[in-house]
C-alpha cells in the first residue's frame, strides 16, 4: 500500500471517529434539557448501528485480502454475503434500539448483530469450502 493511501485511510478513520464522538457529545449535551434521557440512549444505539451499516461496506473489501477462495466468483459471493449480513445486523441493532424496551434493547441489538456476524463468518467459510470442492 502506498504511503498516500495509508494517510487517506487514516484521515477517513479519524474523520469517522470525530463524527461519532461529535454526535455522541451532542446527544449527551442535549439529553437533560432538550431530549429525554431515554431517547438519548436510544439514539446513541441507533448511531452505533448506523456505524456498523457504514463499515459493512468496507469490511468485505478488507476480507478479500485475507481470504482466497478457489475462484474469483466464490470470492465475490463470500464478500457480498458478508456485506449483506453485516448490513442487516446493523439495521437489526438500530431497530432494536428504536423499538425494544430500553432495558433489553442492548441485549436484543447485540443478539441481532452477533447473529449477523456469525452468519457472515459461517457463510464465507461455507462458500469458500463449497467452491474449493471440499
């Protein structure tokens, strides 16, 4: 990887972290006076789920460098499956924080996201093994 490419990745990562921290700080500031504390927690959970959805686009691309299947079509299928599983997991996490009772929203969202990560990993393994002929 070229040094300018590394710097670009670093700048994007720092910018993303600054956006997440800024939004979290805004929610913390607005919570007592302008926003119900329960909704501040819910919106923070939605923000984390949205982060997963955004990174679900980048993770399969990084996965390609670490996992090689027998054919390029198997690589593509595994990356696509992982990306969709993570997007759906992030959406499930967001939905849990919006709809579930506040006491169990974290657990329900975590289960949805954990199931998505497990499906992504097992799906990639299965696609790689099937295409390799094992």
